[in-house]
C-alpha cells in the first residue's frame, strides 16, 4: 500500500465507525422533567375545566327544554279544565221575524193556535214533543165507504168549543196507542187535515180520540214539528193568531 493512500483509508474507517455508533440524546435534567410534568398537569386541568363547563351548559339547556315542555303541558291541562267563555253572536233581527230561527224554522211555545181548513176555525193546541203523533178531539166517529175508499166522519167536540162541526176526511190508516193508564192498546183512526200554524200551511196527520177531559182539543206531536219548528216550552202562543190563507183566484173568461 502506498503512503499516499493512507490518509484516505483512515478517513473512511473513521466515517464508518461514526455511522455504526448512534448519537446518545442529551441527558434530561430534573428541572426539565418538573417543567414537563407541570405543563401536562396544567393542560389536563384546563381540559377537565372545559369539560365541566360544557357539561354544565348542556345540563342547563336540557333543564330549560324540559321546563318549557312542562309549562306547555300545564297550560293545556288548565285550558281543558277551565270552562269555555260564553259565545256571543251578534244577530241582526231585521233579517228575520222574532218567532222564527235564522234558518227559517218556526219557534213555537208550549201552546199555539191552529187554523183548520176543514171547518175554517182556530183551535188552541198543546205542543208535546213527547208524543209521536198529533191528535184531535173527536166524537161520533164513523168509518164509511165512498167511491171504493174508506172515509171517516166525526165531530170536533171539546169544552170551550161553541159548536161541534162535523168533518169528513179520507181514512189514512189505524194506529195503536198504548197509554200508561190503560191496560190495552187503543186503536185509533188517522186522518190528514190541512192546518195553518203561524205563516206555515201544512197537511198534518191526526189520530181521532175523545180529548174532552184534556185541556186542549188539539195536540201537536213531534212528527209534525220535525224539521219545521223548534220548541220553547217557557213561552206560549209565540206564533199568535194564524191568518187565513188568501182564497185562490178563480179562473174564468169566455
């Protein structure tokens, strides 16, 4: 080996030795370790504090939400238990008469006056929604045949009626009426008569029976009142005296 290559070889050996032997970290002093521990403890304390604050804020938010829900429930319970205020409706009485409802039904009292076309006379009537059919005080009831049809002849008789007019009308049917005071059902004929109550003219069915012991010769039941009238039992004769329908004009001419 030549002397000129010796320095190069020594340099290569030194570099190889340095590459194989790692450098040792500098030693940690006690002061550095205490500082690192203090920093970690401060960071941990900050994290715990922030977490506690966050949990507290979440709890307060949840409590407020629950309180708001409870308040809503309590308000609903109070509204359900409290009576509703009276409903006030402004009504313009000029739109309809005082004895009619807004939808055109008659307002009738416990008693009303009825005009009968068959005798052209007015009789007082008791309004009774507990009775199904209407009834008329009648005596001398006779069923006979006319032109192959059954008819009824009777006298409208009652205390307070000066005359006892005789009426003839087709027989509609028979009905059986069961009264509390009677053991057996009462079989009564039914006739259809044109009557007028207030402004209303209607064909109404009446059972014929002796009502001489009753206060009124006529009783109006709910079949007649249905869909045409409402009853105010605290009042009487709301419809007043019925006016006679105007006679139909007679046609003529040559």
